[in-house]
């Protein structure tokens, strides 16, 4: 016990064992990436904006198979940071098509981290839903051919 505040001491995070989660088997692995020190914020964690950019890239992989041409991100419907991402984590991005509309595609992206010190054990760090729209050369929505 901490004698100053009578608060139980907590173990450092490296000593805390989090159970590994199962990777999704109903999604496509679309990207893997390792964040580097240049991607850190002042707290030493990876910038949320960096993670968002990677999710946007990963999310565009499956729609590209259907759009077959230019497309643009038109909405981030949901974005949840569940755990911090750290330098050296091996990030795995899994994507699932949620909806294919006349001009747009909505995708669910889940991001799992293998911590540098515990490879082979996975932790879900981020999940997001994004919508992409097929566009023509003038940047206007165009129908997705079926």
C-alpha cells in the first residue's frame, strides 16, 4: 500500500497480463504496419491521427476491388480508440464490407496490436467504420458497376 494516500500500488503495465484476443476469421487481413518513433505524441504513444490515416488506407483496400477507379473517403461513421498504440507494435488491420450502395461502400476496420515484448498475443486497439464513394475524373460520385 502507498503510505501517502493509502492507495493500493499498481503493477507497471508491462507486468499486467492481458489475455490475448482471437483474430477475426470472417475479415480480410488488408495491411500490417509497425509504427516508429517519429509517429509518437508527447506522451510517447502513437498519434491518434497517424492511426486514423492507417485505418483510412486499410479501409480503402476492399472497396477498391468494387469501385475499380477513383474513390474518396466521405465519412468516418465511427472511430474508437480502445488501447494506446506504441512504438514497435505490429499492427494488423482487418476489414469487412458492411454495405455496397449505388455509389458508395461502407467498411468496418479492426486493428489488432502485437506488443513488441509479447508477439503472438493480440490486443484490439482500434475499430472504425468508414464510407468511400466512387468518383469520376471531375470528382463527382459515379455508380459502382456490379
